[in-house]
C-alpha cells in the first residue's frame, strides 16, 4: 500500500480536554519542569509519539541509594536527557531500549535523540543511531525518522523509517508508519497494524491503542492476530500511571489472543510502582496454559533492583517453564548497582543452562 507521506496538520486546541499538554508528545509543558528530577520508573508508552516521563518521584537524596531515572530539563522546560542511575552512576539494564542514557538536542523545528550505554558511549537502539523528531510551533511531535551513525536514512529492526502523527478532532492521536520506499508499513511483524489511534486520559496516560482502516475500527486477521482477530488494546492505569491491566480485543469486543498466546495480563504493584506479580489470561478469560506460564512474581532489593523472578502456576506453586525448564531467575549486582550475573534454576533450585 503506497500512501502520501505529507504530514497531516495537527489540531492542538481542545485536545484531550487540554490544558494538560503533557498528555502526549509535547516537549514543552504547562506544568513546567526545569533542572533535575528523579523517578523510580518510566511511564508506560506504546508509541514513540510519547516523550519520556517519570513516575513515582524521588528526592535527589533518595536517588543516591535507589535505582532511578534522572531527568534533566532546560530553562524552557525542554527535556535534555534521561539517565538510568544510582548515585549518578549509569546502569545498563534500563527500560530505554538498551540505552543507559538518552540525550536530546534541538535544532530549529527538530528534536534529535541519541543513545548511550553505561560507559557513556554512543550506541544504536533497535538498529537506530539517531531518532530525529519534527516539532510544530507548539513543540508537539508531528513526525520521526531514523538515521544511522553517518546521518543516512535507515529503517529500524521493524523495517520502519519514518512516522507521522496528527491529533484528530475527537482527541485521538493518529499514527502512520512508512519504510524507505515510502510504503505504509506495520507496527511490527507480530502485530501487523497499519494505522493506529491512541486515546489518553486527563492525566496523560494511554488508555487505548486501536487499529483503524479508512476511519473505521479494523479487525486484523493475519496469522499473528489469533483465530478471531485483533482490533484494539485497552490499558487500565492507576493514579500513578502504573498499568494495572492490559487487555486485547477483536472488533466486536471479544477477548482475543495475541501471537504469544495471551489476551489479558493483570499487574499487582507495590507502593513504589514495582510489579510484584503478573497474571496472564487467554481469550476465554482463563489462566494461560500449554507453553505459557500463568503467573510470575518479582522480588526487589532495597535499591529497587530486580533480584528474583519466579514462574508459578495459577495456585502460586513454583513451576518450571514448559520450554526452558527455568523456574527461578536471580540477578546479582555489585555495590554500585551494576548487574554482574544472571542465574537460572529449576523449581528444585538445580541450576539450568540455556
């Protein structure tokens, strides 16, 4: 399918009930941020339209002993960098696409994103060295393209070169993606959606991602979309932005399995926003079975670092993964917070090699 790559004008007034401009990809905010801020976690996102935001704030003193995302802003409230640190030491296991640090620079109407590892060296993320966003006069993201280290246009690992976004009159964010040939392309091979539309609540948390075709909610029936098709995802964030449930439906509202075999997952969080337990259900709203693990439980240390993951059945008995044989995964760290070892065991604590 070949479509025009011309960006659609962005409607900014009365969007998402605005006033709350941090709802989406805005790089300047009415709730002004300047200087340095620390957070335990990153806000959940399903699209690069969203700029990074933190959840569960920390003081600078707390961040000396707790794994945190360090946000740095300029005097115009523009985000300059996000670093995953403890006591300002970069750590290599963030939720930022393999990067320990991202840095933004601004040129005219461009917001340019670079990626760094824990040694503060430039790296690629998902096959991309530079992500170059286009901004409108209000600082909202309207497009994105990917570049390699020589500044040449490239595709990422999902064969996407550039994205365009617009805000529709109903407040939904419309997303389209293209390859280097200018052909409209899917989000990823496992979720073959072309046009996506996102809904955000009044706090700026995403609540729905829907698959559209010609202004109509569309049911994907490709092989990866299960036996009844997939049309939209519903997200249920709590007041802090932690996603308590993630559910998948077809166009008529039936629960539908993703390619991985589950249709809904329910997360239980502690007071710090760390996931203590995730429970998976199939399209019949029953615990997953077969090659899937129904329940996982996580344990964290006093620094907020994940130290143990346990696979469990629906009755919370520890079980071996049906394919790998792993029941318990342990993570070891040095005194600075660097992850130094990953150990895997079966349910009897016998080491498992993979």
